[in-house]
C-alpha cells in the first residue's frame, strides 16, 4: 500500500510514546515492577502514591491558574514553560527516593513486550516503513529499553530519557534526562525533522503542543480534556477528520492542529484521503 499519497505526502513521522502509541501511560508499571523486589513494599508504594498525588495536584492547579487569567495576558510558550519546574521537581523526587532502583534490562524488555498499543498503530507504522517513511519516537518516558521492546522494530530511532545501570546490570534509580518538557520536544523535533520532505508529528498532551504546531502536519490524538481547554483558551486553529469534505490544503500550514480520535482515522486520512473539515475556530496563529 502506498502511503505517499499525493495530497498529504510525508517523509518522516515523529511520535510521542505514552498515550500516543500506547493505550495507557507506562510509568506506573515501571515503578510497580521495581516495588516487587522491595522488602518494605507497602511503604514504597505509599511514598510513590504521595509523589503521584503531588504531581497531579501541581499540574491541575497550574492549569487552573493560567487558564483563569484574561486571555490576552498569556502566551502559549510561557504557559508551557510554567510546567518545567513541576517536571524537574517530580524527577528530583523520583531519583532521590530511588523508585526505579533495582530494575534490570530484562525487566524493562518484559514490560515493553506487555505494553498495549492503540488500535491500528502497528499496521500503519509498518506500512509507512514499507513506503520508506522514517519513523521516530520522541518521548519523556524514563526508559529507552522499554520503548525499544514495545516498538519491536516499528521505528527507526528513539529519543528519550535513560535509566542508569550499575556494574551488576541493575538500575541505580538515576534518570539521565534528555526530554522532559514541551521545549525539549520542540528542540529535538526541529533538529531531526526531515530536511527534504514533510514531517508529521503526533502526540496526545500539552507537552507535545510546540512540536505539533511546528510540524508540517501536526496531529493531536485522543480526547484529553486539558488539551482541549488549552486549544480553546489560546484560540489555536484545529482541523477535524470528518467524512464529506474535499482535500484541504490548509493542513500543510504549521500552526494548525489536526484532531484525530485514533490511528485508524490518521491512516484513513493519509492513505485514502479521507476528508477533513475546518472547525469553526479562529484562523490566526497562536501567540508564541
């Protein structure tokens, strides 16, 4: 099957991992696996739950604070940057309390093999690879080994964070950080996007927004409530896949987000030229 259709040809697809390729976040299984070898398992899991609750409450309060302010007072980049200290503090707590200590690469590979992917991911990525489209994963996940095992040859490159291992092949609990924020994702995206053709980026959260908006075709998958709040607040123009409209050249304009419910929708869009419809949203680019 030819994925290089004339209306929406791409040379490279760059995808987020957790929640985009996968059905669920894979961070919790990492920690639960590490907990299996702890003598104080109940205390360990209680401490982990405290970190999770802190992180969620910080994220929610930050969103509420920003989105309750007058629209003209805020810019998207400033909003996204405001999450970086939360991410950094979260990672500091995870590392300091050594939640990931003791994991082996065997553990990580097994976790990767058990990851449930979204419907249609494997078929679409195989088809793209057969059409010489490069596939890359760009993720804030904590384990490259887990992603490699989960993807099982479905991508050409993975850019993410790394666990540090000791001489006995066990993780020390330290995370070598490369990708932790929306700005990090944008930097990697700009560095590695196709230099000769169009690049599609697909993600599911606000951490993906800058890369999505910079891409030739930027795709937001799923129905995350916060992402829709942010889109509405900043007046970001979107394009939704529907069934009865003709080819829309607007999709090639960076600064527009293509909304899809599934990889099956995206495959139909690229392969069969399923139609799209501009939503009734402002057509100005968001304030960067």
